C-alpha cells in the first residue's frame, strides 16, 4: 500500500531505482561497523527497500512486455532469479572459504573478514544496478516525452 502511494507520487521506475540505490548503500553501511544495533537497523531498512523493489518488478515487467509474451517473460524471470540465487549462494560460500580465506582488513571500527568483503561487494553491485536502472528509466522517460510531443498536433484535440 505504501509502495503504491510512493509509485503514484514519484513514478514506479523512480521508486524502483531509488530502492536499489538505498539497499546498496545500506548493505555497505551496515557491513562496515560490525555493531549489532547498526546491523539490526540496517538490515531492517534493507528489507524495506528490497520489498519495494520486488513489489514493483511485476508491474514494470508487465508495462514493458507485449501481452502475448507475458507468460514466457515471467517464467524466464522466475527461472533466472532462482538460478542466480543458487549460484550466488554457492559462489559466496566458495569464494569466502577458499579465495578470501584469511583475508582480514583492519579498520578503526573493527575488522572486516571475507564475508564482510563479499557483502560490501554485493552492496556496491546493487548500488550500481540502481544507478543503471535510474539512467535507463530516465532515458526511456525522455524518449517517451519526445515521442508524445512529436505525435501531438495542435488543434486536433
């Protein structure tokens, strides 16, 4: 319900991109200090942001997909999402326990181990995805506006 209001006020594409940007930043911020209260608040905010993005995926895909292709697109999206989740779990476990084993970064706020570094990497990737989505949606919006202006003929209304 809150996502619907925000999407109505700011636009679904804007809310989606901002949710990804915010989630990426919060993952990095909540990983670095290694303090329980910051982690609890950070992961709660990450959950809210990712929920907003997930709620908007369906309508955005429906908007961009021709009606006869909707079933195929959603089945492909579901398969790719499941496979990427399984692959990410496998790769993070493998990289964290082999390639990054023993790596420790000392900071004034604490130490970062392999899992922390993987979380920071994931946060950066999510942030970059939000930037990419924002740029693509902005370009799409500008193209749509130009197309509407080109199709508008004064006096035909």
